[in-house]
C-alpha cells in the first residue's frame, strides 16, 4: 500500500481510537444517560459532526466501547489464568479476582465504563452483549465447580451465590474506590484475603 | 377538617404515591436514562400531564423515589440493628447484611431503584443525596471500628476496604439475583456465611 494512503488510513484509525477513548471517559463520568456526542467531541478535540464520519449514531459509539470493555476484561482475566496452570482452583480464583479488580480500577476505562453502565443500556444493546457475558461467567463458573469437586472449599459454600457475590463486590468497586483511598495493592490484597477466607476449607 | 376536603386530600396522596410506585418500577426496569414520564404514567394508569400536577418535572419524580429509597434502606437497617443490642459487632454486621440484602432484593423497589441508578443520576441530584449516603456509611463504619477494637476480626482485615467490598456485593445483587435462582434465604445465608468467614478471627 502506498505510504500516503497508509498514512490516511492510520490517521483515520487514530481518530476513531480517540473517539472511543473519549467515549469511555465520558461514560465513566456521566453515565449512559449523560453521555452526549458534544461531550465526546470536546474530550476528543473534534467537532461533533466529525464523529458521524466514524460512527452512525451516539449509541453505536457507546456500544463499541461497551463491547471492547467487556472483551478486554475477558482477555485480561483469561491471560492471568493462563499463567496459573498447575495452581489450585482457589489460587486461580484469587488470580482472577486480582486481574479483574486491577483491570477495572486502573487499567481500562473501557472496562469500568462497560461494567458501570451494564444495567442502563437499551435492551437491544444489552442483548447483543449476552454471549460475552456468558463466556465470562462460564470462566468463573468452571473454576468454582472444579474447586468444589476438588474439595478445596468450605463444605457450606453455595458456589453459585458465592461467585456472584464476589463478582458483584469487584464490579461495584469502581463506584467507590479511587487512589486517594489507598493503594491499589491494598484493595486487591483485602479482596483476595476476603475471598480466600470466605471460600477455603 | 370536613370529610369532603379530607377525602380529596387523601385521593391526592394516593395518586402521588401511585406515581412514585410506578417511577420505582420503571427506574428498575429501564434505568435513569430510559425512564420517561409516559412510561410512568402508563404504569400508574394516568395521563402523562396529570403527573405535572404533583411534580414539576421528570427529575423531581425520580429524585423523590431515590431519596425515599435511600432513606428506607437506612431506616430498615437501623431497625434491624436496634433489635441487636448486646450482640457482638460481628453479629450486628451480619444482621445489617441480612436487612440490606432482603430489603433491596424483595421488599423495596424504591431501594433497588435508588441503588442501581446511583452512579447515573445528574451530579446535582447525587450531591443532594450525600448526607443520606454519609449517614448510612457511618452506621457501617461504626460497627467495623467497634468490631476491630473489640478484637472480633481477623488481624489482617482492612476494615475500610472490607466494608466497601461487602456493601458492593450487596448493592450489586439486584443486578443478577431473581427468585428463579433460588430462595432469598439461600442468598442471604451465603452472604452472611461469606462475611462471617471473611471477617471473623
């Protein structure tokens, strides 16, 4: 591909990425209802109509961020688990807790934007995310079932409810945590301590 | 007051309550962004303009539900704690876990509507709820500090982070739990088991 064309394509890809980055920021700050194209444009340092060159509508930009956010959590946690082969299921769960929490609190505004707005998206948009949610839920479910079968857990644990309570605690963290409350290491370590004590024999 | 006047006042109060009940339902189903006055009117079996007789705007109806929802959680948990005098701080925390979870999952659509939409309300509306949030946070904080001072907790517990992780797990529950997943008793019992194991010496 001739350099000039490539450079135009690259510039387009960079602008598109800038719009998505800006949307993740605005979604985190204002929520789905309060996310206006004019705010996105202002953060991305563009004129509002320029956004329509890349996305047909406000909801299309938002859905692109939500989808990327979901997928990035899946990839990040799967990546952390891939390094844990041979570990106990409980240790894998603790690795997933650390990966999920670290990612949504500090690494990805896409991930926190998608989690925090999950219940607030239009029904059709939510429906299109169902298979991603299932994939992620299944990763956790497999670990909990294997842990129970291996006898790693307190006999009284209800693995379905325990799993959802844990994921809920992690998903709610972006609502309250900020670096001013203490280091990321501290919250991650407390979350892992709590989960270990709550689950382990 | 003459009976005729009283009856008109009562009818007004009942209609106002019906609008608020409808708003709580619609907020739970559609979120802040998707809550339209026409949906509220349809659930309340009123004509949309009739709502303006009771509330100046859509945001005023929503804020009334959010404020009532917050306050009802505070009152309900405070009521449960009032019956626990003489109990350990850990047992009081478990009573608060049970009261909060039961209330948001089955007793109050106002409470779940206010929790689920917390991060999605306009900034000014959120600011006006700050003192209620502080009151509620302080109730929990007092229990955790007293429990730590009384040596009831695992020495490694970080009481600030533990408290917020627990409240997060409870607050996220309306996002996933429904009676089809199992009884309320089962989820409440797992939440209490988890918290007891996570905190206790």
